[in-house]
């Protein structure tokens, strides 16, 4: 038989209840819930933890019932964002003062922008937890006391990981470190580390190829290197290394390479693009004779789903409460507008406009009016962004922000989100693209999807659509 001490008077569960609050005994879970959710007290109108009952049974703060305050921050008295005996802001200030101390009792001058940056976050408790992680703690402490330089070279020595990347971008956003192309920098580091794992003669050749061919092209391009580019180039280095290893196993040299050898290799190998570029560079550099790596062209993709089936799927996605709003929007942009995930995650907040009582969105160069159902979902997503808790205080410019400061959601993350939900994004997008190319002129398709006019025209021809449809479309 349960006794009064074994039952919570608030949630009515049979659990040990140690705290005498809310007119009875409450359990740990209810106590934590009270601390996490301060509200405006009906008695004094202050934001307080409402853990007591007044004469009419309303929840009020300790002061309003003449009790000693047991919840307020020991430093400032705040009841908001409590963590231990302090509020989040005081705990973070204390943590930063200790971590960034240059040894004289003051924060290192060059790390003060980081202190100010983190103190401006919406929920300081997130920043406190982040600062406890390694190698963050040791690196910042080393920078503060002068053991480590406050420079990108310090971070270059850390393991290549999402945490290190986030750390670097945070220091850039806080103006502690200068702006760089983060993925390009990581690519150079990853290549250098990979080359230490292969034979020296192979490593020298691959290093020379990347130094004179790959990296200069990446540095000249207008946009920063993306996650996909990083992964592809690193994969390409492994592909070239595997090819050189195969040559060595066949007792062959790059200098004696001929077409027969290439044909024999690619009879079993599938990766061609990077090797094609490598062999073309090697021929120009006089390292081998010119050889041809044939292209494997995929056949035209037929529409695997009808317009009706895509419409039905769109309705199911709209009603799917398990899939996050971000996942549903990415899926709908692919299903309805044939948008690739990499283009959707690159959308900015200013690509969305409110006009004529509806939301419009700019895909590529064309503004599209969204139907009511998608508009409502997008509006809910925008409202969520406005109240989103974040480690960093910078104003967000992305429609789908990532967790890294100043960066949008990674395309791979978006694809993974939909794949886990059973949605084959590429097949869905291809189906919609084929259906659109049958009815929409190539130029219009190009403007909406963001592909070249030549590609759009090829799609149109392959799917049976022609420019002759355009006048009729305009009349309708």
C-alpha cells in the first residue's frame, strides 16, 4: 500500500516525492518542471517560479505567500533559465570569466568579442553546456593564457569533426578569427592527412595534382566550397589512389599507360569523373600519354509517378505530423516544384514574400505563389524560426538554418531526413521534372528550377514536350 510520501500530489504518480510545494508533496520531475517554466505571477506580476498556492488556490511565487525564495539566482535573483543555484546568464558570465582569463583576472583582450557574442545568445544554458565540451575548453583556455595562438592554425591541429567546424565558425562569427572558406580549408587538411596513409610516390603525385589543378579552381569559384564538394574531392583523391595502387599491382607505370590498360581498368571500375580529370591533367603535364575515359550516359528518366500520385503524396506529406516542418517543406518543394534539396536549403528568408494575402517564394529567378496549404506550413515554420533557441545570437538569413553559425542546413542532412521518412527525393523530383517538361516551355522551366536552358530543352524533348506548346499555354 503506497503512503503519502510515495505519491506525487501534482502528477499523481506513485513515485518518491520529497518537495513540499503546490500545497502538497511533489516529485523530482514536477520540481524540475516548475524551475524550467517560470511565469508571470498573478500576485506581483513578476516573472517567477510559481510553486505555491494562495488562499484561493492560484499558483503564485514565494514572496506572495510570505515564504523565503528558494528558486532565485544567488547572484541576481532572476527566476529565468535557472541552472543549479544560478540563472543561465550569471552562470555563463562566471564560466567565461574563468575560461577566458589571461592570467591577470581579466578576459584576454582578443577573446572579449567571443565573450560578448556568447552573452547575447537567447538561452545562455546552451552556451554553458557547449563550453564544457572538449576540445573547446582546452583550446580556449590555451588561447587565453598564451599557450596557443589565437589563429586558424590552432584549430587546424584539432580533429576534423563537426564540433571543430562549429567551433571555427563560431570564432569567425564573433570576429575573433578572420573569415575563410571553411570547407576549402578542411579539404586541404583532410587531403594532407589522407596522403600520409598511402605510398610516398603516390602521395606526391596526388598532392601535385590537387595543388596545380583542383585547389586553384576551387579558390577561383564565386561560391564557397560546400559539404558535397568537400566529400566529392576527398572521395576523388581516394579513387585516384586506388587507381595508382591497381597500376602498381599490375606492374605498370603511369608513364607507360595506354588505352588498352584504361579500358581494362574501367571494365570493372565505376568511378570515372575524377579519374578522367586526373588523367587529362597528367597528359597535359607530360606524365602519361593522352587516353580516353568514356562517359557513361544514363538513359532519360521516365516519370515513375503520375501527376495524380504526386498530388496524393503531397497531401500525405502535408498531413504528416511525425516529419518535421523542415522535412515537409523540403519534400513539398521537390514534389510540387521539382526543386533539388541543395537549392531548397540555399533559400534565404528574403526569398519569401507576403503579397496579396499569400506567400510567394523565389525559386531560381522566378517568383512562385504558394498554395494555401503550403503557405500555412511555411508560416508556421517562419514563426518557429523567430522563437528558435540558438547557441549564437546572429540574425538568421536562411530559410532553413543549420546549427553552425551563419550556415544553412546541409543538403546531405536534408536528404537524410527525407530518406529516413521513406521519401526517395531524387525519384520524386525527377517525376515532377519530367511532367513539368511536358507542359512548360524550356525557358520557363529553366527560370523556375534553376537549370540551364539547354538542359531544360533537352528534358522537354526527351519527355515529348516542345516549344509549340508555349502559345497555347500563354492563352490558357
